[in-house]
């Protein structure tokens, strides 16, 4: 019998050990940032990175089942509106808003999941794209509730203390650690093993006893619920919600983040998020150039790096090790 | 003897084409039943129907006395029916052991929250699954390649691994779709031995092939299919002597000769 600690494949927490230590170190460094840098802009950028990372990671979870959703931002928007309305219209605390932000998109995903998840490949992409457009139209047209195209302004911070960018930085970092940690844990568990099996050979997985559709619907609903929380965090951070923030363009951005970072591991969307949000800041003032460079990088990644930037990092690491070894 | 599997008047239509028509047969516990017939006879479709991969247009499937008609594959695996595939049967990018672990899924799946929090229950089930898989790898001689990628194995080993994936769920009935297609003579003999050993463990076997010689040395009974329907069923000797079978296989003239 194989000792579980020796066989990485027999382990449930497949991301245990060294990756866990690296993740802890990264979080520790991120937690120290506000103590060293008091710059409001940097801290706000940090919050944006964490919120986007949650959204991208939740899409990664769905992508791992073999379905690329082009409607993910719509679920993020539903979460944002749900939270904002819960807080502003019902006068409930932010925690209730977050709960609503999870439950509303989750329920909607549970309702449409059994239908759309039967579609494969481009058909799923197409239908989620249409779904995203429908949701955006509802945001625009349902004026009495959503404020129409203008959206909703004057959204309060989750609590007065979170008017401070450093406080919001910690709030979104905390949420990021919890939610991305949850996704990592899920992917490393037996459920993750089933998810990978389904993506690699749905037929074989189904005939090995994996309830394919139920698994896909569950994961889809979880991913949509989690991105709803990201939506709530974003709405209460930038203090307004409007339909364009959750349009198909935003959905596409989330897919691009996953493609650039890499779709094979959870690290991919995290690296992709960093790249996607930090690069434009470094090229500020060169808006045109920004797009061109981004486009070129995207093409290069798609053509030569099926594993995304993470693969590039992995190859570089191997090279360094080999040099160090010889 | 009561039948483990009992199929009654199974029918499956694809548009205007009837792939399986009025098919009835029984399989006894511990038996090896061969299903034979030319390409397009409906053998794979028959297995697809019994394993739940596609639902029948009409007819009935009973397993251990219960009606299981139209149940999806994952539910049937839970009841003890598994099958292998004619083509791709392994997860090529994964190690041999991981392939086995995926096959053991039902046996090792401890529930969503148990696996998420890695409870004692979850760890126990995983250990049990690991033991099942390791035992199977050892039993069928794949222990040495347990950490190799399944896709890098020779074809014969991949076929064996496909069987291990199916066996890892600890089935009562295993259905093998052309397990020796594409294998050389030596490998085919090896697979035949393996199938006999599987039966030796008390597992009932349905095996598809179109080579009568291979089947005669392996099966207790053979079901001959022709154009979606059952042409004959019986011991290999009975079936080989059946005029209808001879006619379908060798033509009318031979059938007339055999009748003498
Ligand atoms: N999914 C399907 N859709 C349409 N026709 C099918 C499908 N599966 C099988 N068939 C048809 O049913 C007939 C029986 O096929 P099959 O069961 O694969 O035969 P065998 O396994 O005996 O070679 C063939 O004519 C085949 O083309
Ligand atoms: Mg066939």
C-alpha cells in the first residue's frame, strides 16, 4: 500500500505542503503592504486586484469542468445589484448584502444550469454570451429597481471604517483569501478529482459513477455565487453599479485573464489578474500602445503557451534549476 | 438459476434506423456471455442501452430483479454495472494510479463536505480506494508503471487499465466492448486469461467481439446479433451449429449444406 504522503495523487489536499507555504508567504507579504505603502492609489489598485482575482478564480472553477462561460460578469452584476439593493432598499447590514450577492446568482445558475450545461464547447459559449446580454438588458430596462442605464449611485461603504482604502484593502484581501482558498481546497479534494475527470473524458467519468450533470450544475452555481460576492465587494468599493460594468465585455475580460494566466491550475487566473491590471498601470499615458501590447501578448500566449503565463514561469523555473543543478 | 441481468424486448431507434430491435436475453450470475456479430450489428448499442449511456426507445432492463431501464450510467455503476469502451478508455494525461482512483470514485466519494474538510471518514474512504486500486494494479501487473502517464503505455496495457478503471468500482457485472480489437495474438490470449480471472472473482462478464474463435475459448454462452436483432443464443457449439448463424455468416449455400 502506498503511503498517502508519498503519493501526491492519493492525497485529498493535493495542494498541501509547499504550495500552501508559498500561498501563506504571498498573503503575509500582501498583508504588510498597507503598513509600508500608504499611497491611496496603490491600495485601491490592490482592492481591485483582489476582487478581480476572486471573479477570475470563480470562472476558473467553472472552466475546469470544461465550460467557458461568456456570461460570468452578468452573475457578478446580479450579485452587485442584489447586495446594493439589500443594503440600500431593505436597510439590512452589509453581511446580508453579501449573502444575497451569493444566493441570487447561485439560484439563477441552478435554474439555468441543467439546461445550458448540456451544451458543449461553442454552444455553451454562445448561450452564456446571450444570457449575459439579456441580463444587461434587464439591468437597463428594469429602471424602478436598477436605476436603468445610469445605475445606482451613492452606495455606502460596508461600514464607515471601510471608507479608508487600507481598510477596504484588508477586507478584499480577506475575502480573496477565503474564497480563493475555498476554490483551491475544492479543486484539491475528491470533487476536484471528479471535475478533472469530467473535463478530460466526460463519457468515461460518467461510466465511472460520476454524476456529471449534477456535478457541473453544482460547480456552476458555486462559481456564480462566488462571483456574486466579488460583485458586491466591487459595488460597495467603487460606490456605484451600472449595467456597463457587468457587460459581455467584462465577461470577456475575465476569460482573457484566465487564458493569459493559464487554465490548467488555479494559479493561472491569479497571475492573469495581476498581469491584466498591473500592466496597464505601467503603460499609463500610452492607451493605444496598451491595447496593442496586450493584444500581441494574448496572441503569443494562445499560439505558444497553452498553459498560459504560468507555464512560462514553470519553464523558467526548470531552466534555473537545471543551471543550478549542473 | 435466477438471472443477474434480464433484458426484455429492447428497442433502439436512431431516426429511421433501428440499431437494436426486440432484443431479449438473460445473463446468469458468474457467467461469461459473449456478444458476437458483424460490424453494425448493434452490439455496442446494446451495451450502451444496458449501461445507460443512451436510453432505449422501448423495452426493459432488469438487474438483480429490479427495473433499471433508462437509469443514467452513474446510477447503474452504483448498482454494480460497469462497462468499458471500444475506443479511448483511459485518461491519457494522468498516471496509471490516478486512472484507477477515478474509477474508484463511487467507492471513495465520501460526500461534498466530508471531502472538502477532509474528515476522518473521507480519509478512511480514500485509503480504502487506494487499497482497492493498488490491489488491482498488482493483480493485473501494472504496479511497475503505476506512476507512468496512461497515454505512454503500450496499447495492450491501456486496455488492461481500462478494465482496472471499471473494476475499481467493484462491480457485479462488467461489460467489455471489443477488449481485444487491435491487439496481436499474444496480447489477445492475455486478455482472455484476464477475463477468466475476473470471472474467477465472482464478477459476471459480457464481452463483445466479432471473432468466433476467440469467443469459443472464453464464453459459457454466446449471443449472436444480426442487423440489430438476436439471431441465436447458446453455447459456442450450439451457436456454431445453428443454421441461421451459418447462413448469416457464410451464406445460404453453406446453411443448406450444414442442414444435411
Ligand atoms: N449514436 C448513434 N446515432 C446514430 N446511429 C447510430 C448511433 N450509434 C450507432 N448507430 C448505428 O446503429 C447501428 C449499430 O451500431 P453499433 O451498435 O455500433 O454496432 P456494432 O457495435 O455491432 O458494430 C449502426 O448502423 C450504427 O451506424
Ligand atoms: Mg461496436
